[in-house]
């Protein structure tokens, strides 16, 4: 019998050692303890979340919101550590989304639809 928990632990170990996670951890270490960099990342995430929330509600972002995100993005591009962090974060997020899709597809394939 297959122990799903053993596979989950193996996946966790593989994720811990994968290049995407290692790059993310290294990039995170570079900005940790730098208040300006940490604030830029927090502000960027906050603005992204606000726009995503609006989109889920079917609302179009205002020009002011779009311009604010663009200004913040332009500022972020000037800090190589913050830029590297966000790029590493995005690559790790894509990997995790791919894994989530693989798992969801496996579950859906085994559930008969009526």
C-alpha cells in the first residue's frame, strides 16, 4: 500500500533542495534586515493583492491604481536585491502552481463526474 505521507515528505525534501527554492532563499536573505527593501516588497505585494482582489470582484483597476503599481515597479527595478527577490519569488510560485495542478489533475482523474 502506498503511503501518501511518505511521498509528501519526499516532495517537501525535493522542494527544499530545488534550484528555485534555493534561489528564493538566497534572494530573501539579501533583503532581510534591510527595512527599505522589505518595505518595497511589502508595498508591492499589498498593491498586487488589492488589484487581484478587485479583479476577482469584476472591477477594473483605476488609472491611479495602475500608475501607482507602475511607479512602485519602477522603483523596485532600481534595487537589484529587491528585483532579484521578486523574480525568484515568481519562479518559485510557478513551480508550486505546477505541482498543485499535477496533484489536482490526479485527484480529478479518479473522481467520476455525474
